[in-house]
C-alpha cells in the first residue's frame, strides 16, 4: 500500500480565502467575520443541511474556472495562490540566469517548458528513438525490455510499480508490483454496460486512434489498433480487483524473490524487465495482486505482437502528450475532459510550474518556504497537533467497545507517531539532475528517470525516515502507516485551513480537523492493521476487532445512502477509511478546542451572532465549500477513496451529538438523527 495522501486535492472575490496571501499577512477581526458571513447562507437551516448553511453564499456566487474540473474554497484556492508565488520565483530565475545556480537550473527547465514554439517545431520527433524500439518488438522479450524503459519515464504498460517499506519489515525498502495497465481511470469503465460507460468506451477508442494517427500511423491502421487496444485493456480489467478489494491490506502483500515471480507468471521474462529498467539485481518484491499478475502475463502471452506494439506505442504517447506539440496536448486533454467535465486545458505556464515542481520538488520548495512560510507557523501548528494528540488519548477510556489491553497499545502507537511540519529537515539532493536550455522533452524525461532511479536505488536498503512524499508547496497532508508518521507540507498551513489571526475555534475547526483526520488514519480500517513500528501485524484483541468492524459497518452503510446525483451513490466501502478519519478528526478537534478553552479561558466572539462552538463547526465546514462538474463528481465517486465534499461536512456533523447541541437541533432532524455512527 503506497502512502497515498489522505486529503483530496473564475475569480472568487467574495470570500477572504481568495485574496492574495503571504507569509506575513495579517487579518483583522472585521475581515474574518465578513469572510465567514459572506460564505454562509444564513437563511438555510443548519439542522437540515449544514453544508448549505455554512457554504451557501459561496456556492451561489462561485464559478468553476475553465481550467479546473472543480473549484473549492480550500485546496484549489490555495493552489492558485501558490502557483502565483512559484511563477514569480521561476520567472525571476529566468530573468537572472547568472545568479544562484540552483535557481538558474530550474529557470532553464521552466523556460524550456513554456517555449511552445519549440514543441511545435519538434512535433513527434522526440519520440523517434523509443518508437523505433517499440516497432522492433516481436515477442515477450521485446515487450518486457521496452516496458522496463517506459516505466523509467513514468509510462506504466501492463502493471504499476512503486517503492515503499516492506509491510512485514518496515525498516526495509522493497518494490511493490501493483495492478495497472489501463488507459481509462478504473476497471469499471471497461466492464459496466450502462449507456454512459458504453459511450465513454467508444470515445476512448476514438481517442486512442487519433493519438496513434498523430504519431504517424495511417488512419485505417490506427482505427484497427485502437479497437485492439481497447479489447486488450478490457481483458486486463477483467483480472483486476475492484478498488474496495484493494483496501484489504493483508490481501495485497505477497513477498517474492525474482524466482517466485517467474513461477507465478512464467509467460513474462521478468529479468529482462528489471535489466531494461536498470536494476537487474533487484530481488525484494511484493506482488500486490497475484491473480492480476498471473492473468496479465497470460493475456500478454496470447496477444499478437502487432497489438502489443500498438499498446506500447499508445502508452508512450499518453504518458508524454503534454511534453509534445499542441495537437497531442489538445487530444490528450479532450479525452480527460470526457471524464472530468473540465472545459479548458490549463494554461501552459501552470502546467510548466507543476512540471518544474514535479522535477525539482524539494529544491523549488526550499525557495518557496523562504518566501511564503511564516516563521512561527510550525510552533502554532504544533500547539494544535499536541492538543489533538491529547484529545485522542483522553477520549479512549470513553470507548466502551475497546478493552484495556488494546487501548494501551493504541496509546503507544499514537505516542510513537512522528509529525513532519512545513518542510524537510534534510533537503533532497538534485545535483545529478540538470536542465538544458531549450529541451523541455529531454529535461522532462531526464527528471522522470532521475526520480525512478532515486526510488528504485533504495530497494533492499533501510527505509529513509526523513523522506517526504510531497513537496513543501503541496496543499495536502498525509499519514503513512509504514513509517507511522503524519506530514503537513507548508502549502496547507494557510487560510482557510490555518492563520495566526484566525479565532481559536476557527483554527481548531479547520486545521485541527485536518490534524485529527490524519491521526485517526492510524486507526482506520487500514491503518489499524499496522503497529507502532509500521509493521503489518495483529495487535488488537480479537473481540475488540470484531466490535471495530461493527462500528465501521455503520459508517459504510451511512455513506452508502448518500446520493449526489440521481442513480449515483457513494461507495461506503471504498470511502470507509476516509470517512472514519473525518468522523474521528472532527471529534478530536472539538475535544482539543474545549480543552484549550479550559486552559486559556473563553476567547472573544469574533463573528457576531455565532457562538464560538458554532464558529468551530463553520470553520470546519467552510474548508470544504466546493463546486464540481457533474462528470468529475461521477469520476470521484468511482475512483476516489474520499467522499464528495458535501458529505465530508454533513456526514461527520450528523454523527456528532455536540454539533446538534451547538445549533439547538431537535432530535430526529437530518443533522441530529436518532441513530449515529461512532468509531473513535
């Protein structure tokens, strides 16, 4: 299980969250109060639909920018502000190439990227050498040899790979072989037969044909190959596990050596893949889904070489489209828009900032932190974190379903969690990655290979616990069960999540909930399977595990009732871990806030007409104010382990009795139902 982030990722002028920000900004109480009030719909009944009450004003006026499939008051808005900061940094680097060597290197990368004329002139030529190798594939040796080279540049034919700790030996880094090889977002798009999925399949097939034609195939051959590729990927989808099955961490760990992998899937020459990828001696491997790996190999072995060549060609084109000419960019965006509803491709400068961040994340992040991260933000964030940790431990004795033995172990695991805030203590070394002026495609492929080598070279070695999986400007946070750590990049430590001038209840409602959410991930349906040292092993008493499962089922059943669009319901099993974390995060944040009040006294009321308790819940809700294209909502329901934002608000508050008390909701109201779910 890769340590995926656990929080999801048009000018909005009405809420203060959209105003320009900086590390040194200060907000007045009047500005804060106006921001809160403007985003609300005071006419709505908070006991009927709290999301509408907290976000209605924003929802009525916000517009989704054309280059986004969704727009929210938290993540997307901060991301836009961060892009402006990074753009300023990189444009300064371009204008002063003789200055700081690291900045100059990133300036060359960014400058080459924004040079659209050079990409147009190059056309498909940069792919020439790789296309020639693909055209020479005649059997399984050639298939795996080319696949190894494609994996080095972030194309992933047949399967996915990533490096992470060994589930059973968390001090050892190993390679995880994961199911994959599909061009559409999920197996369901290949296997479900409603009219919408049939239409998307046809549009995807047409897209594949267009991409192949752009690469030089005749239209007739491209159309035939596209049909064959869809058929091949459909067979891969049939042997792929549903996302809900992949949540069972015990079922996705099967450690093998290379000989074991060859026995499992003998049709494929695995040594040829590793040799081509540059790691012929690699031996520490876990096959996440053996049934997929075995089935995928058999499918590949019975597929014609011509179809395999076409499949490899399309994988290369799809993975590099945004590094090529406008025709490729437009066609790649066109198919993505079918799934997301996004109206416009992102401007090139934004794509180039994201590409530079992907290539030089911590190097660029170092300069971002100097310019944007307030010096006392770590201290203030730690105060909230320590409050949440206290609240989690203080709450445990009230959980009657948990015995003393398991409770004690839970406390031990919580106390062992390490917190990383803002930016790494040890910055990553990019001295071996350079950028050439005027060669965006070459620079991008070099950066991808650099990252591939950086991670693969760690396999068989001790896990580096100083590593970060996100760059400092990233607007996100994550819990990694294999290291038992929580990471809060500098990017998220901004309004509306956090601000030094926010009233205490707002900071606890927003950032406190994020902290509580991440901490609770250590004890959700997946995280609880790992002990304090990150090892996958049972540390719960059997009777307590059964009681946990009962409570988790309540949460799964509750969220499965939510229907954001007619006929489109949330998948409570897919979103279970995130929902448990949301429920627990809100509860711990509120408990920590009330303890702060006990120690420091009741803070002054900042928003007239709202109690501090009410402001706590509104601060929590307003980080989730979101508008999304219908297509994007359907995509998220199918693929995303997070519930849609409305239900990340209404689900937790309706299961938390203190909310009903704060807003004087009558028992039986939608936000104060008679039956509630509680895990932590």
